[in-house]
C-alpha cells in the first residue's frame, strides 16, 4: 500500500469513527426519549436499562452509517482541498478517481459488514427487543406499580404504600379501584393489608393475591329517591385473588404476529420463505372465495339480453303465485341475502388488502438489507466530490450539506415505503426510490469535481441576465445620444 493510500485511509477512517460515535450517541438519546415512558418511574435496575438500550441500538445503525460516511467524506476531502493537499495531488498527476480508489475498497468492505449486520444482528436484536419489552413485566411485574400513587394496570387502578422483596413482589397497604365497564367511574374499591404479585413464564396472567382486606361496592337503587342514601355492599376476606392480563403491562402488543413474525426480525432466507408462504396463502384465499361466491350467487350463463328478459319474466311468473304479503317477505329475504353477500365481499377485500400490505412490508424489509449496501457507496460518491468542490472541512458547512442531503434521502425513502406498503407503487421502486433519485446527483458531483468545475456554474445562470441588460442598455444609450 502506497503512502498516499495510507494517509487517505487514516484521514477518512479517523474522521468516520469520530462522526459515527457522535451520531450514534445522538440517536441513542432519541431512542431513550421515545421510550422514556417505559423507563421512567418503574424502578428499573441498571442491568435492565442496559439490556433495553443494547437491544434497541442495532436498529439505529442503518440510519447512522450512511450519514456518517457522507459527513466523513465531505469533511475529509474538504480538508484536503482547503489545505491545498488535493491540488498538490493533481499537480503530481493523481486524479480524484485515483485518490478515491483505496477509500472505495474500504467502503466496499464496510458495505459488506453492513449487510451482514443488517441480515443477522438487527433481526436478532429486534426479536429480543420486542420480547424484552413484553417479558419485562413477567420478570418483574411490580415495575408496573409505583409506590405512593395510583398506577393504571389494565382494568384496575392500584396504589401501594410500600414494595419489598427481591423483585418488589411483596406489597403493603394496598388500595384498588376497579374501573367500571360502562365508563361511569369506579364503583368497586378493595383495601388489603398486604399482598403478593405472582407471575409465571408459562402463562400471560399475573395474579395479585390480597390478604386481610375488605371489598366495597356501590349499589345503584332502582328508585331515584333512594340514591341519596348512597348504599353500598361490604364484605371482608382473608385471601382474595385478582387476575391481571400481562399484555396491559408496559402497553405492549403480545400478538404472535408482532412478537415472532415481524418482518424486521427475519433474515434474507427467512423473508424469502415467509414471502412464498404469504403469497401462496393469499392466492389460495382468493381462489377459495371466488369459488364460494360462485356457488352462493346465482350467475347468468352469459350476458345476452333475450336470456335476461326470460329470467325476469320467469321471476315475475313465480312471484305471481304468491300474495302481496308473501311477495314482500320474499323480496326482503332476497335483499337481505344480497346485502349479506356485499358485506362478505367487503370484509374479504379488506382482509386481502391487509395481507397484501403485510406482503409488501416483507418485500420492503428484504430490499432494505440491500439498500443499505448501496447507500454506503452512494453517500461516499456524493460526499467525496462535494468536499473537493466546496473546499471546506471542519464541522461548519459540511454538516449543513450532509444534513440536507441525508434528510432528503431519508424523507424520500420513508415516502416511497409508505406508498408501496399501501400498494400505490411496486415495493421495488418504493425501497429504491431515494437511491434512484440521488444517484444522478452523485454522478454529476463526481463529474464536476473531476473536471474542476464549481458546484454551481454562475456563468450559466448570469449569461441570460447579462444579455437582457445589454439589450436594454443598447436601446437606452442610442436614444440618449439622439437627444
């Protein structure tokens, strides 16, 4: 390896590492902010917080990596141009493409690592992250209850004076208000001296066992004049059990699809297998529904007008044998059957649309693993020429350009995914839309940097304006001379 290549690699990789760490830390803070409701006020120990953050970190890499490459490229080549090092290279016969050659190899290696990371580490981390949020209540169910204040847990508001025990499962001074199903406030209150939270990995039900307490329930008399007496029922107990659904804790959806079959939790091979199964399942359902509909609905053999008129005449002849009341009942039954069929069609169409959206989301997840590879090259071939053109390093102008370009890339990428997921455009174009739009920019910047052309050719913009002013002056000056 030549000295120049070592110098460029050292400059770029050092800048890249610094930028990557800073941006990664910023995005981690954003993740903490998004999930602050699940972390704050629940007495999470340090180990559980670290696990929570560790499982959420890998999903940030596809955002941070392209932006870091873009910013590091602009800063590195901007510094080279600003200190005339790039000019010295050109005077020695070293072109921009030659200077970028060793860095291109480094970006290729980095892209391969990014693909392996997106295909193996991120799916595993996503699976652990979702299940960790789901099982955090099972591991320490008392986390959902805060001392000294009412905590909303499912259909209950629970307040305890003190929590004790290894996982805080032993509760003292318990007050519970059960929510009314009608939404008209709490009509049931339970007081207990102490209690215990019992959970198991084999079930999703959390048991709250109460000891030595009273059960109060308001009674609403049928007579309005008796309601002013505020009657209630009271009973005491030695032991009372309340079952709480764990899915209400931490507000996590525990459906099987969201826990084990999310598209972001699958590798390339898993996505291909899942897509094949989902597509076959949807096609089978379409065929089955069409066959069932054909057997339920009386269809005409063809659409010839004489046969239609014969059918209508036959219906009229059949109805003529019934009285008016029976005719009304028959027509109502026919209308009800037709309406039922329409409802079935609408429900099936909605279900098929949802399955199509699920298929599209899996296709997008498959393409995303390859988009990150191309995004690394794209951001490098935008950042390196742009840095050589603007001739500015440091954290000033390069950050402005990097943020604008990356926001455009991310916005177009998100926009394309949303449209393709709704089946507005093919998923291929939705996943690759941002890359397709920004690739011409990379080609243009590389061409202009190679040929020492500025970012904007002001002559092209000013030439038409100059011609207009020249024509105006030519008209004004001769008229003044005549006077």
